[in-house]
C-alpha cells in the first residue's frame, strides 16, 4: 500500500493484530447496505451478531482482546454498511478494551496491542472519527505504539543487536503509524517529519552495518514523502523524492542480482526473481503523474511506458508460473488485480494520448489488459493488447454498436485533477467517435473539434484558383488545386483518428458518487444510502440521478447510436459504472434508455471475442436440457440461522420449467449435490435462489453445506448456452480492471457465453413476471438481448418503478437459443 491511496477515509483489512501495522489509508469504498431485512450477508457479518464478539471483562485475556480488535477491523472487508447499532457496539468494545490496555506493563505487548488498536481505528475512520474524542484516542494508540517501537529500535541500536539481520521485515513493520494520522488531518509537514525520522534511523543502521539496503523500507518512506509533496502541489519536491525511491529500488535489485548470481539457471530467471522481491509496480506511475503536472510530457510518457513494460513482464511471468495448473479443485478467484494496480498508468497513458488528440490510441490503452485473468481462464490467452482493427472487427461480427467508457482517476490526493469521463463509440461499420465529458465545470457542449485551418486553406485556395483561372496562371492554378484536393481529403474522407466532442457538465461530487447514488435510489429508494454531498445537491429526487447520468453518459454520443430500437448496443463500463442500471437512464422526454435501445453489457471489448468463440462451440440440438431451481430448502449460515425461504421463486421455477418441458428442483430436492450432478450437461440453467458475490444457495445434504461457491464454479466445464441467476445481487462483487469479480464471472470462465444477472434484490412478483416473459420470448426465437428488453418493457407496464425491472443485465453474447 502507498500513500497515494490515502483519502479522507480508510478501509483496511487486518488479518490479525500481529500482521503489519498500518502503512496507509485506502480510498473510502462506497458500500451498499441491503434493501431487504433478509440480507443474510449482513446478518453474518454484523458486529452485534458476530461469533467473534465476546464480553470484555477483567477476566478476558489480552490475547482475546487483541483477537476482538482484529475481528472488528476485519469487518471492513465485507461490502456492507455498518449499522448504527453495530457502530455503537464497536465503540463501546474498543473503549472497554483500551481501558484494560492501560494496565499493560510489558513493552512488547503494549507495542502490539496499541498497534492493533490504532490499526482498527484507522480501518473504520470513514465513520468512527466523527464521534467525539475518538480521533484523540486513535492518536494516543498510535503514539504509544510508536514510542514502544522507537524504544525497541534504540535499544537494539545501543546493543548492536544482530536481530535486524535475521528479520529484515522488522523495520518495515515499524513505519510510524502516527504519520498517517497527520496525513488524515492534513498536517503534512508533521507527517513528513515522522517519515524522515524513520529514514534517519534506517540510515544509521546501514552506516553501523547492522542491516543492508535490502533490509530497509527506504523506498516506501521516500515514496510516502513524495506523495505528500504531490498532495500539496509541490511537484518538484515530489519528483525529487520519487526519484530517490526508484534509486533505492535499483540498489536493492543490484544487490539481489549479485546475491543470486549463480543460483538460477538463466539470467531471465534471476532477474524475474529479484523483480518479484524488490521491483515496484507503483513508483514509476507516481513519478509520471508528478512529471505530468509539471507539463513534462516526454519524461512522463517514458515513465508510464516503462511501467507498462514492467507490468507485462510480471504478467507473463505469472501466467507461466502461477496459473499453469488444472483449475479444477482449486478455490480460484482470479484476483490478479490484488497484486497489480495498473489502472493508474493506463489512465495516465489515456490522458497523454488525449492531450495529443490521438483518441483511438487512447481507446487502445483503455482496453489494455482488461479482463486479462478472465480471458486467460477461458482460453489461456495471455496477450494484453488489442489493436484498432480487432476492435472494429468485433463490432462488425457482433453487429452491435460498442460504447466504451473510461472513468480515469489520478493519484487519489491529486488536488489539481479534473474529473472526467471518456466515451468511445465503435459502430458495426467501423466508424469510431469520441467524447470527452469534463465534470464539475459550467455546463456546455462544444461541437466536434472543427478543423478551422484546413477549412480556411480550402476557402482561400478555392478563391485564388478561380482568380488565377481568370488571369490564366496555369502553374499557380495547378498548385492551388492540389492544395484544395489535399485539404478536402483531410476534411471529408474519414480518418483513422476521430475528432472529439467536448462536453462540460457540473455535478456535486464525483461520477463514482453519482453512480453509487443512482444505484442506491433506484434499487432501494433508501435515503440513508445516499451520500450527503449528493443528497443535498441536485440528485435528491428519484429521477434526478437517472437523468443526470443520461446527460453525462448518453447525450454526448446520442447522435451516433442506432435509431432502430432492435439494433443492439454493447455497454463496456468502467469502475463504479458497473453498478449503473443503464436500462433505467432517463432522457429529457422522460423515456428510459431501454425503451429506445436493446442493451447488453461486457466487461471489456476483447472479452466479446472469447464469448463469441464460446458461442461458436455450441452445437445445435434437437432438444434442450434445462436445469431449473427455485426456492430450495435453505441451509444455515455461519451464524447458525436458517436463511429465509423464497416462496415466490417456486412459482417462477414451475412456470419456466413448464415452458422448457422439464421438472424443476424445488425445496429439499434442490440440493447442492443434485445441482452439481446435473449442471455440466445442461443447455439452459436458471437459478431462482439466494445469492451474493461469492456463492449461490441451495439445500444442504450430508456431503454439501448448500453453498455453491465461486471457486467451485471456476473448475466446471459447462456446456450451457445461457445461465440465468435470478437471485439478489448476482451482478455485484469487487470492481477490478478485470470487471466485477462476483458470482456471475466464474460461469463465463467455465464456458458459458451468456449470463443474465441482477444488480439488486428485485421484488418476487416482478422478478417472476419478468423471468417468465424472458423465457417465453426466447422460445419465439428472439435473441437474448431482445428477449430481455421485451420482458423489461412488459414488466414496466404493470410495475413501472425501475426497481422492478432495471436490475437485470445480460453479459456476453445475445444469439438466440439454438
């Protein structure tokens, strides 16, 4: 973790209080609480009902208290809001534990215990610091941990202790947590002083030959200082310290090369090993942004491209050594992004190319490496690039208009960054159009960049040609005629690089906030889920968010979209846009987007190539085998509470099974074991049950607990043409550059070309109506996208609120059921 990930709040997961003390704060993650009181994920992961919560008394051991502190910190890893009751209980427990910590005399226990407490306060800083005196308590905990850490360091220095040579991670663990409190309070100079103090200690250790450069965290410390200077706009100082970071990394790499000179079979193996240990994937990007803010385009581009090359080397090494195994039997989630945060350097390269008006090159960087893990799982495809001809060919073969969105970010503390949205439209004819939507600015729309100079040349040249014709000047006439032809070619013959439409639009907050609020208001109509900065702004009515997003995401490119509502549009979102119910976006005529267009979604353009290949593998059959599940007998969750029954899904399953001439699995027959035994050969799969981003719920049996987990699905080899996940929130999950890593994703990896999923818990009656209509439409020969659109329009007539129909999305291919 780096300081550029610091923000006004932090979401940090603490595996245990004995793991690394806090290095930095993460960006505040927007979380959505359940729209239903039956949210079983919340029941399992709330603090009041948590199995790790114990009563704190004088008889509770310090180790038990430390475990409780770590468990409270762990709550941040679940993508749910923390209730007011939980918050109250958390504060009470932490304060009670801290009162017992005061009695600690052992220095090492104080260091570890207060360090864990400091870590936990920081993990919940997005809400806990708003409570009176809590920020002071967090400071106190961090200071005590820091003092004990300094004492330990100084003692070992005075004793010339060899401990540091045996455990090179010690100093890295002792990075002063208090510095991050000062960053939180915007006391940047104090934070820099703390980091410099640790740098001084580590340099003393090097001078005393107690540790080598390889055992220090100097690169992280210089990086943190560089990012603080970046935050306050001192880009020159920022560049200075970031260059020192890279210098330390180079020294570590050289040390490693010498150390392992004869221990690897090849130079490449040795280099790859050392880079995996000491190489940084972040610092070049940080340096590039600092240079970019100084308008040093050449050096910034050089740093970004170098980081891109480093990333590609890392990726190729990972695919050779980490992924080359049989995935069956492995709980594999595909979280390659956890180790490789490449969004920043691809966004940086997009920004550079757009500054140079090379819009199609920016499109290629927006697609660079997207869904690379999923593509690898499907076809062992390791390439990260896609070229423009391939993109145009995909649009042609899909016979669909592609809309590619990019929501670029900068270092999270970049005060000079101007939020924006980049939009590309690729038509089946091969035409490419680009729109640059600048946010937080006075609203305006400019025409596409008009080539003024060529037009003037054409007008003047034409006029002079006519003049010289009258005066019989043949050479001048010929020269001017050629100039006019060349200029006209520039103007009227389509060029490979499109011109840009620039749109300025003013919103309160960020596009992520607006996307979050749209999601919250449409699915739950729950004002408590709406962030304050938008609740008090222009997005306080039900339709405001939908209309604002239509203006930002659709209006700038509306002229390039098909006029025939049966023609398909494939939306490729980015970031928080994955949560946007595009079907419900509303234009100025109060029409929803689904009323005018047929929609489907893909996590990347190049993934469409692989889902099309999966579709092509499907062999026509005279009859279809369907696996239909509804209202299984619910198992017990981790809290030993039985999940709520879903009686409405039973009727849905019976109706769809009748259409498909099969018998559904209902109640106690709908076991996980039966599902696994029948899923491989099914052509159509429809699950109407509970679900979340990591599992689907069925009846339990002696051999299975009833939870079909994503890791199990990745290992399947499915023949299905279509999977429908008629369960709550099956379209959600962790948002990465690989798309949404949720329960729908492993079905695509397992060979399914088309998946229908939901973004929220849709009311039973509306879900049943929509799903039955969807399958009826498929039986008439409509393709999947058209069938889903018509089902939405039908449901809209009886249940007009978007919560009843807009939550369902089709990912992948739209071909009719064979």
